[in-house]
C-alpha cells in the first residue's frame, strides 16, 4: 500500500530529522518504511540559512551554539564534519555606565531570588529599585521578553546567563560560542540525504490537518497543493512545536500534559552596504545594545548589519512592514541614525536588505520549574517532541534532547513482542532528562 508507513514523522526541523537519524541507527527499525512530512517546501523549520553575495551566510533562524551549554548539538556538528568558527558577538556595547549597573544589579539581587519564586522579573527588580529604574535596567539587556509578566525572575536570570550578549554579567562569562560557517541548512541537508540514502521518503509541502485512530493505525489527513491526501501509519512522531500541535484535533495540551505553553515572536532584519562603514566606528564583530526598537544590532565582519528583536519590538517591525517596505526602511534608517555615532551624517545608502518575522519564534512551557517530560505521549500512542518540552527551550539543543527521548520511546515499543506492543499506549508522564 503506497500510502502506508510503519513510522511517520511529521515535522522536518532539526527535531524530526534527528528522530529519523536515531531510528536509522538502530537495527530494530531496519526494513521499516519511514516517511517524513512537512508543510514547507524544504527541511529545516526554524533553521534557515540565506546566502548573501554568493558566499557569506546569514541565518534567518538559529545562529549560534555554545559547546558548554549545548553538548548534544556540539556533538552533532562535530560528527557532521561541517566547518564552524567562533561566533563573535559576546562583546556588547552599551550606553555609558549601564553595563556596570546591570552587572551590579544582577549580582546584588540574585541572593533574593528565593524569596520571589512567582514574581515576574520586572516585579522582582521593581521591588528593590522602583518600577522606572527596573524598566530602564531590564531594557538594557536587549531582550523585550524580560519585561513580560510571564517571565519570572528565575527564568530571566537563566536567559541572561545563557545568551552570548548578556552572559558577561554572570558566572557563564567564559562560555565559548560557535557558528556553522556554511550555515546550519548544510547540516539539515546532510541529515536529509543520509535518511534518503537509507530509504526514508520525504513528502514536503504536506500540511497535516488531522489525525484519527483506526485500529492499530493512525490515519493522517494532509493538505497538499489544494488536495487532501490520506496516509496511514502504524507509529507516529509529531516533531512540531506546541503552537502547531494546538492547531490539530489532538486536544493539545490537555490530552498530553498537565502543563501550559506559550510563544513569542522574533524578528531579524539584515542590511548590506557598499562599504563596511562600521569598521571606522570600532563596531566590527560587536553587538550594540539600542534603547529603541532595533534592540540589538550586530556588525558582522565587513559583510552585513543585522538587528535581532523579540516580543514587542518584533511586532513593531512586522507592523512596519505591513505599512509597506518604504515605511519599514525609513524606520530602520531613522532608528539607526538615532543610536549610531554618525556625527550628524546620514546613514550610508542601504544596498540590499532582507528580513524574517517568526510569529512563533520561541516556544516554551509556562511552568519552567516543573519537572516536564522531555517528550510527550498521547493515549493513542502518538509521541511528540519539541525543544519547548525541555529546559533548553528556544535552542536546537532542546530539540535534540527531546528527539532523543521520542525515538527511544518508539524503539522501546518496537522492541517489545507484537502482542504486548499496545501496553504502553496509555497517558503517561515520562522520565525527565535535563542536560
Ligand atoms: C529567529 C530565531 C533565532 C534562533 N536562534 C537560535 C540560536 O542561535 N541557537 C539555537 O540553538 N537555537 C536558536 N533558535 C531556536 C531553534 O531554531 C529551534 O530550537 C529549533 O530549530 C527547533 O527545531 P524543531 O525541529 O524542534 O522545530 P521546528 O524547527 O519549528 O520544526 C517544526 C517543523 O514542523 C513543521 N510543521 C509544523 N506544523 C506542521 C503541520 N501541521 N504539518 C506538517 N508540518 C508541520 C514546520 O514547517 C517545521 O519545519 C532560534 C529560533 C529562531 C526562530
């Protein structure tokens, strides 16, 4: 039957592809028909590498990793043999004095964290410094999310500790950061080619609409180029983030976990110029923290300028684009001129630009302190994985940890005698694995 798979994986981001890779590494899945579906025309999901001027790579999604924080990803990169280099943006340029203030504030308030387990970061800092001082100092971190009511003080400290631009204020100051010089899409392409060589079939531009249980099988309906296609699978792994799970008829999250999930938008805007004028300003390979909607401005060697924003500022740039590209570019120029030491000179002409708004850029569990299972299991036996289920949400590392757990669960099931194979198909809270 051509529309039948033994194993079906929905989602061809790094999570789905590493599930496939782990299944293929096991003799148990030999001779099983595995298919991967994704709604996009290419694999990668939130990893998208973009070539500028034929050589330099710009990452529209995931860009950097730290061997100290992301050991599974580091191992994957090393195994791929793909080139990597030092990610330069661990040195941030702040307005006068704010850097020291931020460092001192974080250090002096950290012993009080225990007393405010449920307070937002803003309430926590406001408690000691007053609301306007707290807002000013938190804004200086460059991350809008740190001002949101859903971000607790403990979460905020963790975010500051685990981002290259802000780690300097914490005990993680010495962590190293790397990036894939040829782009992470090369890594994803490699995983896809290895899977195809082992007989795995990819069906791209297939959007999963619904899943029904039929006997031992799952019946999946996809929309593909205006048609509906039905596919049967004995086993199903959903490697899509929580926001995509919630759009299906799978009663997510209630039928999967007692936790709640949320997401935040991200936006990256890239600009190229005829000349790398920022070199004269001493900004090469530095990140400038801006107290305006540009938030964090990165000056990549002599190649391009990038601004990277989240939450409120990401929405500001999406709204600017909705008013037209001219409005967007005019705002970019004016905010750059506000924050750069250009001595009253206009910004040099922008040669080319591109951008990416990610409506669901970061996905996470709202109860970060909870012992969350690293993969979820539905009562119909469907397994789900996502970085959002791990302590490394918003990092490729989290996707790898979750995919590892999802594939282990499936391999365990496949290794059981046929008559017992349904025994574990009950709602279960799985063991946690935190790296
Ligand atoms: C702007 C940005 C910057 C980032 N920076 C970093 C970074 O520097 N370092 C880092 O480690 N991580 C970073 N991340 C996070 C990283 O990209 C993610 O953690 C990781 O790529 C998630 O992989 P995933 O496979 O779990 O999910 P995704 O990449 O989201 O893949 C899910 C796939 O499922 C598909 N899908 C969804 N719904 C359906 C459906 N109904 N039917 C079929 N297919 C469906 C999607 O098309 C997608 O391909 C960043 C993310 C963004 C957006």
